[in-house]
């Protein structure tokens, strides 16, 4: 009798499970998660977020997380595909009917679960602490503009996790294109600089030189993952709560930009594995 070949779905879940085990057994990931949690809870405590409310805490955390989330996301993904190649595990493509697409999606899904937990858990703890120790005004649920609400903080949490997952996709794409750990680290640093500084500077330059008009700014922010994330937080959390001020970003354009970065990065990773 001919031996049965494992189904594609089974192989995909096997890859996801393997990545989850890798994340759970890697001390570096725990250290990164602990460092991120310490920063989030420390800023919440020092900034008085426990008593100030959900919205002030989100505003205090926005700038630090703009820097820290990409660093943690890149650390989670910059060697994900490269490590498989160095161990010879990508040879599975020649033995089982698993495609490069399934390899990349399985690796991404497994790492994404670990990264999402590392980002969401400290923010959730901060939200619980605010709910338990905040002033009476903190307990108000927003039913109109100007009221603080855990719903606003939940939006901030979801958008922060989404931002991290976008950067993770970029990191996995980098991992699929390099052949050595040193190269992966160097390219990851370049990618971080581009994500954290480069694209924002390009937008500022476009405005200064008249390439972009004021009316284009709301949509041009979607070009940069960092600007798209910042714009989404300000537009859907801060501006909504205050009920005043001009529009700072286009939510649809920003979400489309983040989706394009994710899909595009994973497509590059699939190409990298296939080659």
C-alpha cells in the first residue's frame, strides 16, 4: 500500500504548532515581553495613569510604543525563516506537499500569537489597574463625546497589536531574503530606521517641497506603517473622545496601508522561500 501523505491543512497547523513551541521555549522572547510590560506598567504608574483614566494613559503610552513595538516585532521575526533554512528544515518542501505560501503563513501565524500576547497582556493589565484604582470619573462609559471609556483603551490595544503584526510581517520578509544571521540583523536595523524615521521624513519632505498638498496629508500617512498607526490612534481614540479638532488621518486609508504592508511583506517572504 502507498503511504498516506499528510494533508496540507495538517502540515500548516504543524508549522503553526512548531512556531508556538519555539516562542514558548525561547528565553529572549520572554525577556522582550517582560521589558515591554515593565515599560507599559511603569509609564502607567509614573504618569498617574492609574488614577487619570484610560485616555490619558493611552496618550502617554503612544510615543514609547511607537518605538518599542517595532523593535519587539522585528526580534520575533527577523530569523524566523532564516533559522529554518540554516537547520535544513525548508527541505520539507521536497518531501511533503506543502507550499512556500503555507510555510510562510504557518510561521507568521505562530509568531503572531506570541507577539500579540506580548503586546496585549501588559496593556490589558494596565486597563484592569485603571478600572480598579481610578477615580470615579474613570468608571464612566462613553456615550457621548468627551467621556473617558475602556472602549477607547480597547481600540488603542487592538491598533497597537495590529501595528506589531504589520512589522512582524516585514521582519519575516527580511528573514526570507538573507542567508546569514548577521545579514538579517543588519537588514532589520535598516528596516527599523526606515519604519521609525525614513517614511515620516519622506512625508515631511513631500510637504515641504510641495509634492504633497495639505489635502493629501490625510491619505499620505498610510504610506508609513508608523504614521498610519499613529493616525489611527489619534483619529479613533483621542479625537473621538474630545469631540473637537480637525481630522488627523483617514481611517480607511490607514487601514488599507497597514493591510498592504502586511500582504506585500508576506508575498515577498513567499517569493524568498520559493527561490
